[in-house]
């Protein structure tokens, strides 16, 4: 299979047809807290279970023909949670990156982070930088982790840089069009998502990939994130294959 295509045929475990499946899947991983609560456990227990699901979902991407996977790990709004939950999540991210670094690199996964790193602690940022560097030559699944990410914040940061280029004279206002702004977004090297999935029964997009998802297909499913499986992703990818995507044109 060419390294940058989704032309694989049948998958292994899930049996999904990758031929017309989504090339870029983005996931809002919701429901960890409710999953833990249902078991009488603290919310962080749910986040740890959620992290194990990330591992499984990343592993099944090649079989499904999903070349790009983008996951929402922590939003610019999540700082409003209790200090215990926020610091527990930050320590989970540090542990996940340190522990998974070798496995991801060995599985040919290329990892990138999007979001504003300025508010994250130095140790975490160092680990993120190391993981990006360590996997920079990989050409398998492109895993993008949104950490301290908000779509509006991303557009605001992009606009600030764009405005600076106009002020410097390297960009003319009349040359700014809808191809220009995406070059300043955190996702500038990624294709737009084809399919956005949100788990846990909530039907909202919560500031995730606002610009990039203009023509994405959406799936809002009831499963809580720690119960999400490779099989379910396979089913959603197959369903995506049956969608009629017209991008504003009419069916021919
Ligand atoms: C939303 O569930 C989930 C989060 C805010 C955190 C997502 C983090 C993980 C899945 C952990 C692992 C991620 C990586 C990259 C290692 P919620 O807490 O809002 O659930 P609730 O709606 O049931 O309260």
C-alpha cells in the first residue's frame, strides 16, 4: 500500500472497507467522567481508561485506511475543572507521552500536537517536543493530539500572526483569501477532517476544529469514550463510505 493513501482493501479485525472510508478522522473523546461515576470511581479513573482506548484506536487506523487521526485531549475551556482533575490530567499526559513514546515510534506513528503550549508546564512541553521529534520521520498514521486547544483561540492566534505579516509588509491585505488563513492555523500541514466523531451522547462540537470541519461529516454516538472500540470505529468508517458528500454542489 502506498504510504500516503487510503487505498487498502479489506481490513483485518473490523472487516471495514477502507476504499471510500475517511482519510482523516477527528474525535471528541467525551464521557470519561460519567464512565467513572457509573463505577463509583473518581473522574480521573475514567481518564486513565480513556487513555487506554486511545492506544487501541491508534492501532486500528492502518487497517481502516485512516491516515490521519486527530483527538481532543484537553480544551482551552478545560482549565475551569477542579485543580485535582486538571493536575491529574496533566500528569496523565506526561505519563502517556513518556510511556508511549517508544511504542508509537516503533509503530511508525507520526505524532503532532496542536493548541497553545504557552500555558502548559515546561516538562510537558519538553515531552511533547521530544515525541514530535522522535516520530518526525514516520510515515504511518499521523496522530494529532489537541492539548490546550480551542478552535476560536487557534483562529485568533493565526489571525495575530497573519496581521503581523501584513504589518511587516510580507502579506498584502488584498491577497488574504480562504486559502491564506489555514496556512497560519496549527493544522496547516494536515488535510481537513472527513469525519468528526463525538462520543457520550452530546451533539455539539465544543470549539473543536471550527475552521477545518466546514465540510466534515459528523457522528454523535452514545458510547462513552472508555467503551469505544476499534469495531465501532470500523462501523462508523463504513457508514461514512455510504455518505453522499457534495461540498455544496448538486448530485450528478
Ligand atoms: C472528556 O470527558 C474528556 C476529557 C476532557 C479528557 C480526554 C482525555 C483522555 C481521553 C485521556 C487520554 C488522552 C491522551 C491523549 C493520553 P469528560 O471528563 O468531560 O466526561 P464527562 O462528560 O462524562 O464528564
